């Protein structure tokens, strides 16, 4: 995945972005033993997505996505100056 892929997905209005985001955050919280926060997220998102323990995804991790987003934002900010 290249820098800007995340922004392109969001701009296209892909309906899978919201459930995927919840899944990435839930996975991130569980991997770092933030079980109370993960369970709170699971409860809050129950009408949107079913979050399951141990679900694997083929894409980048949440930290990787955030790094890409920061790089994209930085490049957009510098180009608008």
C-alpha cells in the first residue's frame, strides 16, 4: 500500500471503511492488552460491525496506516503553502 491509498479509499466512499476501521482499532487495542477499551469499543460498535477476537486482516496495521496518513497530511500541507 502506498501513501495516499488510504485517502483514496476514503474519498471513494467505500462502505467497508468504517467496519474495517473499527476492526483495526479493536485489534490494536487487544494486541496491546487494552482489553477494557477493546470491550467498550466492541459494545459501542455492535450496531455497525461484529468485532471478533483473533480476526486476521490482509492489509496494513493501524500504526502503518497512521504513519501513511501523517506523511500524506504533511505533503499536502507543504504543497498548499
